[in-house]
C-alpha cells in the first residue's frame, strides 16, 4: 500500500466538478486541497471572473500546489490559498475576504504522497506501513496537537486503545491488537509506523494476514481519526459549509469509509429535514468500473452532493 512514488489521481473528478454546477463567475472553496486535482479542474471550469480558494491542513501541500499553479502560463480565475483545518472553514474564508461561497468541495481521501516516506512530499508523519517514520499521524504541525499516535500507543490504557480501534477502525481484532501493543511497549517502545504495522500483523490470526488490504489498515485509520479528531471536524465542517453557502450553492463531499459516509449521509439528511439544504444525491455517486480499474483506490469512494435552499 506504500505508494509514495506515485502521483495522486483525483477520484470522481468529472462527477464532482459537474455536480457543483458552477457558473463562470462562481466563488468556490476546495476545503481539502491535497495534490490539487479537484482544484485544478475547478480552475479550468471557471471563467476569469471566478474565484477559488484552496485550503489544506498541510502547509507543504498548499505551498506545492500554489507553486504549480503560479508556474502555469495560463490565465485563470482568481486563486487564493490558506493553511488550516476545514472544520474552521468559516474563519478561513473570512480571513481570505470571502463572505459567501457558491460551491464547496471536500475530498476526504488520502493523496498518494502522504503514504510515502519522503519528507519533501509531506511524509515522515507515520502514515506509511513500511517506512520507519515517527508515529505522529497528524495532518498539521504535531506540536499543535493534544496527542499523537505515539501517545496513544505508548501511554493509553489497553481498553482505551481497543475502544479507539473498534470505534474508529471497525477493527474486529481490536482487543487482540491492543493487548499486543501494550505487551510490546512493556519490553520495547514502538517507535515507528513500520514497527507498529508489524505488531498489528502478528496480533491477528494468520489467515487474515493475506487479504486485499494490509492487516494494519484499520488500526492506522483508527489512530489517524483519533489524533486528528476527524469525525467531529467533519460534522463542524458540514454545519459551517451550510451557513457559508449562498442560496443555490452546492456542497460536495467524497468519503472513503463507512464511518465518514454514514456521518455525511445523516448530517445532510438532517439539514434537509430542517429546510436548510436539498440533497442532490439521495444515494451516493460511486466510481465507474473503468475508474476503479485504472485507480484501485477509488473503489471505496462515495460522492454526496447537497444544495443550499
């Protein structure tokens, strides 16, 4: 799964951009800039009088996309960039001089570069199973976080670790993995992501170690969600986006696992019942067979779109 050398391919790109129903002069916010795939496609779609703001918690990602856009010898709409967590989208937009937006998009997936160990690509945070990276798993500066993945692994109680793995990773072997982590740390610290992946792999039954995904996938997902408070951040983002959108403006969110998709589905349905939003997609849009063949990471993607009333 360690694909750090591959350039990220944006998922459901056409469906997302078309689903936003953009006017040439629209103001658009890409709340999860990443590698800039959706951002660039939106720029092409907009006219010269449009505006697009790219936001990401990773300053390296923001700087890289900003540099790439600046180097292109093409006239685009007005482009803005900001570093920050999308849960603070209202404050970020205000800081950039945007009172309202005609469209907001968030791709909750991981860009390929984040799995690599190359620090100039934003690696070195412990997202890779195979790299000897420090156990951080933070989107932004680890110093600004109340705890990192290392804190969970090294100091949390066994039952609390198991609860995180079960609740945020839906990991069926949560108790076994938590017990293995605690047993290992009593003899030797788990210092890197590769070491943690090895502990997890040995903790689960051997017949489950050869599946389609790496056996540590759900554990890493759970730790990442806990460290970055992802689910609460997503709830806050959806609420803030609804308030930030102009009437007729659209919100598009791409999720990659059931916890996120369930949260988005329930939040948009609640806003619809409250009379604030209208769901454009009652059922999520999923990738075509052709897309999943060329980009296997797209297979679990789900796109939901809602419109401000």
